[in-house]
């Protein structure tokens, strides 16, 4: 049975998990960390960096490091989020060929799914290294508020990375899955997700039989752990400036170290009351000496610095419950998700608001990926009893006269479904109507997302309001939305099939897949070559160390001299193969080198 | 050269460190009686020292070998090996006026060196102020230390030869009149050491020639300067005529096996008699501004080199040809500062960087190796590093390879590799 991995593709960090022996577990990356930063960078030499290594140079190479690509995925160039991203991102965002957007890294433009694919590819490699077998299927999580285009773009990213995304599930749903794993639950829970860059609060109903339903979700896409880090950095910079009259922000290296140090201190203060930030030689004083930064930060100070950020999350929770008309008393459990929820101040604020201690039974960094892995295992194993219903993440409807939005399919409607509504003409003698299909929750059409449009013609001439047109929305099991409009009097009908689009054409996706595949092959071959090269070089060193003793031992023997000559030839051939970077040739020579090394060892051991 | 010897009391209170002060090497360690005497003497001197206000951080006293051997002070010293810091000077045993007059008589007019400042001559022995915190009892006192004498004598075989008979080796002052400066005791095995005053060599010695070891200037402090009569213009004790300086250099060069063309020459013109009349050099019995440190500073300024000569491509090529790539690169960088478009310089710079980069990578053992920090964060603060090295160190996590480090550091690879090699050579990092 093929293994399916679960991937939490986060804004700042990503995580991959798998179910092994009926138990979900996270797969650590090569550095041993459970999570990998969702960052991609391109070095000056054109080398691609993903994960921790990209994060470590994020400030010194800010123009060519993409972070939080998730905020841009599946969005149109004209969207306000992209406009905001153009202003706030350190990397360059440019308009794409299909009204989408591209990211400029050095001399090449990348689509956002392509960037996300690099992160997904890294997660795939981590899983393959762990499982020692190829992985091709995955369940990927997305925020509950992602629209169809964003979900499709995430699927495309998976495809580019060489993964078949068999299911996209909502992050709070995944968290609830992990929380409810092995339990029989029938309750309403709140999932408080404070990650590195975003905050989400979701209210879910978990029904008996494994039905998970998102009742309400809200959040702030620009509120997360990075804001907490920034507060610490501000505090450090201000203190240093007061002492030395030097603004550390002006130096990229110093700022990179400050960010790393601030994040480390923040994490430490979740378990201790006080920590010391020690950054020696942080900047040059300009007088041929380097200055050190050394400050103690207490938990109390950190809570003062970041108190308003925590309050903002609580305010969003309050508003969400109010909008969903749910009281805190109805919430039976609070699940904490995201690394920032380790902060004691956050836990106490959440506990205070909901009137109960948050659940600490799940790992905040891993819970979403674990839920995705559980879902993945359930999808390929029929024995696993779990019903996870797909729902529409947002309401679907059409734009009506006055730029209003008329909802036909409410949010969180279980698919497949079909809904119809009758409309009339808005002008006298109107012979055609334009049906504009939209997705969203706002009553104002312009605030929702456009999915598609079509025109129904051949209407009979009549006064306004006399011609009736029935509009039907049908969503099949694959999530494909069909919209039709029919003149009830004449029977004239027009329809459109709305498929979510990431902004990439199929040809583009194929080409990107090929590029990603080439990169993977090259990476694998480089790693393979390095492995055999190290092995061969180790043997060469051993042979050369033994050579003088062997020469001495066989000095009087012609046969021995001949053997030494052959051994030297083997070493030379191995060196030549290494020089040519020919993996198979090096591997062939390793055998000869091993034989020579064994023979030399034997000669030396027998020598008097 | 200015010295920064520790205060005397510290030397006596705390056991000195370093090979020159290792008690285990003391040849007199098997003589408890003498050691006891020495210890007692030290105690007595300590008492004296506590009453003295010692402000002679840069002052040296000259002592002749025989005087030194007879002095009580010598018995107090327990240095097993001579050190260059042990050199002492002392004035000749004659009145100041007589000494000055004698000195001036012996100096031909043509060979006089104009004095840019007043230099204090060596005072009579009664006015000795101890240098480096050592209180010297009057000469001729008892408890001279034969062991000390023998030690110093053994450490200076040349001096013994000279005392035994005429030396075949060239000596700097053999033909001079009683110059009070005693050549400092050279280290064993060294051919020759001259106590030339650097202040009296107002020209730069070419760097390609070994520079002779110059002893420190003797600037004793006098208690009787107020009553001393205005002295006649006198030559300082360590001054050599130009011909003598050249002969001294010849001696050094001969010892070092240098060709005559490579030897430095002192060729400055002596001041005319007219100039000397107009502004006669004055000899003062006190330091120029009452502070010996200031004198040293003035001298240091007088020999400060002028602006560096402009680098030329010829020099660059020469250095490149002999394999001095870092030197060639330094020169090329200077040239490019003035002429950023200099094609040859750009090519040489690129080539030097390439070669140096390979050398540095070789020093690191390859870019696939993993560096680790060897010093604790507390120790790290005390190293002389700059902020770039500090940044590189901050990026070391014990797992990342040099290659990854170059990817993340955001610095030009050549610069980063060079810094890493420096850190490796300073044992700040190691390669695993």
C-alpha cells in the first residue's frame, strides 16, 4: 500500500507527518527539526536554498528570499492582498501573464505555486529520506478561509513538486482530527492557531462518526510570532542605540543576528523566567573595534512588550464567536496550534477568555501535519472508519443589480450539492443578462472573489421584472462548480463550468514540473556523488597511509612491487573518476580500492 | 621601542610568568643559602620600593658588567636566563661635567648630529633612579652575587671573549671613548646585538634589510637637576657618527651574510657649524617635559614613516611571480582604489583571489567540512575579532558545512573564506 504523507504547508513553517503502525508521527528534517521554514532563496551563484538555510540568510539576502508566499498563492495581481504584498515584501513581486503575479528572484520570475512547490518538494525529500522509498501522494492543509483558487493553486504546487494532492483539508479540521484521534467525540471545539505569521481562530463541530464541520473561522494574516520577534528587536535596538548611538537596523548582518537572537530568546522565555541575549561583535564602532550586545530579557518584559499582540488575538476570538452567535460556554475544548501558543501569556489569555484551560495534549507545531497524515492514511485504507466531508469554504452566488452579492450556496455547505434561485430582468426590454459568478461572504460584490461570468441571450422583450431567469449552482464531488441560467418562459439556457485556477496554464504547469524534476535529479545525483566520493577518498587516504609500510615489507619481492604498481593505478583511476564526477565510475573504483586496502592491511599485519 | 613593563612591586609580589622567569631553570636553585640571602635582600628592597615614588616606566639605567656583578641588586635577581628586558645601563663613574666635556671633545664637529630635542645624558651613579621598579643599592656594596655574574657572563660569550682578549669580530664601540652604554646582553646564540638608539637614526631603514635590534633610550631621572650648571652642548651617550653607524650596520650585515649592496646606509648630512651656532643643541639634565613617556612619544613621531609609496604594477607582478599573492592583491587593491578600471590590475586581482581562494579552501580542508566553535561564548568576547567574523561565528551551528555557511553569510565568498581561515588559525574554530 502506498504511503500518503500529510503536509502542513504553513505561512512561516511547514511540517510533514506520516502514519506508521497506526500512529501518526512527524518526520524530522535533516537538521533534526520537526518543522522547516517555508522559505526559498536564490544565492548569488544561482543555488536554491530551502528551509532553515534560507531563513538564516533571509535578511542578508532579503531581495532574493521569499517568505510567506502563502499569503500570495492563488491571488490575482489586482487583489488588495497582492498590492499590499508589493509594498511590504522584501522581494520583488511583478505582474504575471494571466493577471496573476510572479516573484522576481535574481534574473528569473517564478509563479507563487512554483515557490510553494519548492517547499513541498523539500518536504517530499524529507519524507523519502526517512521512508527510504518514493512518495507521490499527499494530503495538504490550507487555512479554512482559502477560496477555490487558492486551494487549486496549492494543488498545482503539489503537482509541480511531483506530488499528487489527493485531498486539501482545512488546517483547523486537521488539528481537530489529530486532537480527536482515537477518541469518540461529539463536541464543539475552538482551534486557536497562532503561528509564525498568521493567526486563525476556528470553531468546529465534531460529530460522532468522525464528521468535522467548521462553523466559523476568522483571523489576521499579518499577526504571528514574527511580530513578537520584532518587538524584542525594537527593544534591543533602542537599548543599544541609547548606549552606543548606533542603529543596528542599518546593518543587515546585525539585523539578521538580532532576529535570530530574538526568536531564540522568545522561545527560551516560554520555559524560563529570564534569558540573556549575547551577541558578541555585533557591529563595528567605526573606530577599529567591534561592539558586543549583551542584555537580559525577562519573561515579564517580554509580556509587556507583546501584551497588545496577545490582546488582539483575544479580540478576534471575541468577534468571531459573536458573529457565529456562539458563547464561550458552548465551547467544550480549546486546542492550541502554532509555536507561539507555548508562550505562557498566550495560554493564560486564551484560558481566561474561554473560561477553561486549553488542551495541551497535542503538539502545537505538529498537530496540523499529524491531522493531515491521519486523513491521508484514512483515504487509502478503507478499514479506517472516518467520514470527513468536503464543504464549500466560502459562499457562492452571483452579482445582482447595484453591485450586490446574492448568495446561493452558503459557506460550509457539504458537497456535492445543488441550489437554485429565480431572478428577473432589471431593465425594460432587456434581451440579455450577464451572470457574474462570485465567491465570498460580503454583501458587496466587489469584496468577493470573481470565479467566472457568462451571458444569457434571447430573452423576450418585456418590462423589467417580468422575465424570470432561474440560476442554478451545482457542485459535484470533485468540487467543480457548474452555473446555469435558464429563461423560464422560453427555456433558453446558458451555462458555465467554473474550475478553480491558480493562474497557471496546464502547459506552464507541465514545464514547471519538468524543471522541478530536473532539479530533484540533479540534487539526488550530487548527493549520491558526494557520498561515493567521500567513501573513495577515505579508502585512498588509508591506502596511502599504508603504502610506505607495504613498500618496505615487499621491497625484496618483484611480485610485491608489481602489486604496489597495480594498487597505485587503482588509486589513480579512482582519482580520475572523482575528477570527472562520474558516480558509476567512482563506485566501480571503490571495489578495487577496498580490495587494495584489505590487501595492504594484510601485508602490514604479517610484516615482521 | 617604548616598553610597558609591569610595576616593580608586582614583579616581586607575584611570581612572574613565561620561560624567562621559570624558577625551575634557575641554576642557583641548589644553593639555599644564597637564595635565602636573595630573599632577604628582596624584602629589604621591597621596603625601600614602598617608600619610593617610581615614575620611570620608560627609564633604563646602565650598569657595567663588573658593577652589576658587585651590586647587591644582582644578588637579589633570580632570573635563570637573561632576557632582553634585563638590560640595564648606567652612567660612567665620573662627574657629569667631566663626562660631558669628554664626550664633546671626542666628537668631531663634522660628525655631530643636530639634536631635535634635549636628551638627558647618563647621570652619575649616585643619582640613579631604578628602572623597572628595581631599587639599586650603592655600587660596591657587599653581597655581590657570583652566581648572577656567572649566569650573565655565560649568557654573553662575546663579552667574555672581549674581556679575555681582542675580539676578531667587529664591535660597534671598541674604538670609542668611554661610552657609558653597555651593550645589552644578547640571547645565547645570537651573533651580535647593538644598543643603538633608535632616536638617533632619523632615516627609514629599507624593509628588505634586517633591521638591527635597537635598545631602549636611557632617560634617567635626576634629583639634582635644579642645581646643575647649564651644560655645554653635548652628544648623547648612545650617539654614533654616521660612519660609525654605517660600520655598525656593516657588522650586522656581515653577520647576517648580506651583500654590501643590500646594506642600509645612513647618508644624512650633518648640520653646518652655522646652524649649530644659530640654534645650538642643548643638553638638559631632565626629561624634555618632565615626563619620560613624552620623550619616547616624541621620538616615535620623529621616525614615523611618511605616506606609503604608490603601488605599481611592476611590484604587483614581482610579488605575483614569487608567489606572494596576498601581497600582490593588497597592492592591486591600492591601484584599483585610484584607477578602478585598470585592466591589468583587475586581471591580477581576479587571479590573486582565485589562487588565494584555493589556498584558503585547502587550509579549511574543503568546503564540505563542518566548522565548530572551539571557545566558549565568554572567551569569545575577549578575542580581537571584527563584526564580520562575529557574524560568521554566529552562523556556526556545528552542523552546517563551510559551503552552507558561504551561502547564508551574505558576504563575498572570498572574504568569508579568508575570515574563516583566520578564525581557524586563531583556533577559534576547528574543522570536523
